[in-house]
């Protein structure tokens, strides 16, 4: 009975348009009231506060802050300019720039929507001028932004490590390393999908046209190469030099973690401090007067995630305390004990859940239920973490709650319905990668095993 109340209330609230965090919290409260009355509600504040007081989760607001600072400091623009100087002259060169720039920025932000916002304001208008339709321009950037939760440092991997720690241990460092190869595979798959997109005749623009005004994104220098023509080696070198401070961020983050110098949480603090120094004293685009707005933006984004974490933790507590996860696990194993079929069921559930709720909420809901079943049939915890993250990355571009699509459609000034029409080739490419990481565990485990994690 409590299962029906818990999940039924949650999905009814979602259908009514209630935000996910409140739907999770209210569903948990109603379930507690149905079993023990008001007395059981005393656990809500303690579980909520304990969940967000985790030292590991402290990395999330600092990685978000680092990403916001870099966006305001113009780092995302310089990454785009460098990618454009290298490959912008090739056929479908601007599409390659989208994927490459998203890959680099994903290694900074750890967030899908943040990646879309950072590169989309620059590249979506340029894609449209190059002859791509609005729907394909929006869907391309939204899909590229899905790498944000796969390429380390990934907020999703941090949350997975925290949630799975109740019954299986895996380090965040190992998950970060495990995400590199799947991230590269997804980038390649998305690139292949880009090559089959239709285009109208492109309108020749200068490279400076890639860059909008305001927000630390002023026009590029005069004398930039023509879009569609090969940049000189000097221009490539100049673009590289300007992008270098931004390119060093992933090196500092991952090098510090893998070298055992800092923890993931400490690396997030280092990244935020480094980004602040670069923005203020190297690029000098981040003004002291802008810092208040930067911190408020980062605080707002962090608050949304931590609210979801707290509410999802209360929901997960109800699931665990009432052995709902065990019952669902027994039900799944009762259907079949075939490892391949259970993996397929997990993939289908991931895609369905990811279409309705964000990755953080989905991990809190999905991991306690499905991960023990997958462990029971011999799937290793690293593969589970990568599989879930890649599957939920596809949820970022899947209606009705594809957050990346919402952001990209807004930038492209087109409807969400129109943007969804262009998502099929990218979703197909992502699905192929998801099946590969699900059924070929070596893709996730090879690199961390090689480095001894």
C-alpha cells in the first residue's frame, strides 16, 4: 500500500506540474503520514539536513561556481574560438566546433544545462547562419551539452558515489576516469550524426560573428579569419594561447585528483579559485562589480540541486525503511535472472525515468532499486555508474523534461516542439553509446584499471 501512495503521489504531482523537488518531498511526507501519522514526520528534517551536509556533495556548488565564473570571464568564448580556428574551415566544421567546444567545457562545468548555456549563445546563431535549421541547431547543441554529466568532473558521478555508498563502494576518482572513454565515444557518435544533417546554403561570416555582445563576450578582434576558410598557423597559435588558461582547468582538476594531491571536493575549490584569478587578472573581463551577480547565479543553481538532493534523500529513506527497494528487486529477479535481459530492463527504465525527472533525482530514486539487482547478477559498480549516467544524459534531451532542450530552444528562439523534431539522429547516436557501455564493461573499466584506481 505504501508503495502505491509513495510513487502514485509522486507521479500525480509531476503530472500536475509540481517541481520535482517538491513532488519528491511531498510524496515522502504523504507516505510517512499513511504509516505512522505525524510522529514519523520527525525524520524529515534530520534526513534532509544530513543528506546535504555531506562533505563530498560540497564539491557540487564549487564546481557550479567555477563554471559560472568561466562563463562570465569569457573562457567559453575562447574555447569556441580555438576549436573554430582548428576545424572551422572543414565541411561541417562548425558542427565539429560545437562538439569539441562542448567536450572541453564539459570538463569544466560538470553540468549539462550549464554547458548548453555557455556555448549555445555563441554557436546556435552561427549554426543558423551556416544553413542549419533552428531545430537541428538547437538539438545539436543540446545533445552536445549532454556530455556535461559524463565528462569528468561530473556532478552525476559525485551523486552516484554518495548514493551507492550505502551498499557498494566506488571512489569518485574512479568514476571520473571511467567517464572519459564513454564521453569520447559519445562525442564521436554525435559528430557522425552531425554529418548527416541537411543544410541550406551557408552565409559567409567572419569568425567574429560567432561571438555575441555583453556578458564578457565582446566581438572578436579585427582581422579574424573568414568562417569557412582555413586559419593560418599563427591564428591557431593565437587562439590556443588565449584559450590556454581555460584548457588548464581540467588539468588542474583531474591532475590534482588523480595525483592524490587533492580530493574531488578540494579540487572544486581550487577550480573556482583559479577561475576567479583568470577572470580578474588574466582575461580581465570579470569585473569586481560583477562578482555579486556571479555568486548569486551560482548560489541559485546550487540551491536548486541541493534542494533536490535533500528531498530525494527523504524519498529514498522511505523507500529503504519500508524495504520497497528489496521488494522491487525481488520482483525484477522474479521476472528473469538473465543478466542481459536485466540490463535491457535497466536501460529501458533509465530512459523512461530520465524523460520525466532530472539526473540527480533519478539517481536517488533509481540507484537503491536497480543497482543491487545489477550487482546481484554480476555487473560491477563502475559499469552501473557509467551506464546510469549515460542513460540519464539522454534524458537531458528527451521530452517532456529535457532541460538541455529547453535551454537550447530558448537560445534558438524556437519552440520546444520544433527542437524535439530535430533530436532523433542525436538520440540514436547516444542510444548506441548507452548500449555499448552497458554490454561492454571494458569501456568503463579499462582506463581506471590502467591507472590503478
